[in-house]
C-alpha cells in the first residue's frame, strides 16, 4: 500500500502489518520528533521506500484524468442549440 502522511498512524500501520500488507507511508514531522524524543526507546523508523512512493504520483494523475473525463462524459445539455441538433439525429444512436 502506498499512502500519504495522513495514513501514518500507529493503528493503521499495525493493522496493515497484521494482514501482511507492505506499506510505504512517510512519517509526519510530529511523529518523527516524538520518536526521537524517546531516544533508543522510541524504536526504529518504519520502512519507507522513496522509489516506490514516487509511483503514488502516477496513480493520482491517472485518477485525476479519469475525473476530468467523467466530467466530459456526463455533461448535460446546456444550450438549446446543442439540444436541437441532438434531437435531429435518428434514434438508437
């Protein structure tokens, strides 16, 4: 799973670990500070692969394109000229 910083809570990471799902989620700045404050008792940082995280942008761009296409595909008749031209076409097309 590739997630943004909003999904970096301990509970979410533990849930993914229990299910055997590998996660690449960056740590939030406050979590890093809290972990470092405990020193050696703070534990080690969670695994984070920058190369894998870069693919998140590709997925987001794909979803944005789909949203833009959906806006075109579900466009309703807004002008009377367009509607009049559409009605002139034979039915069944």
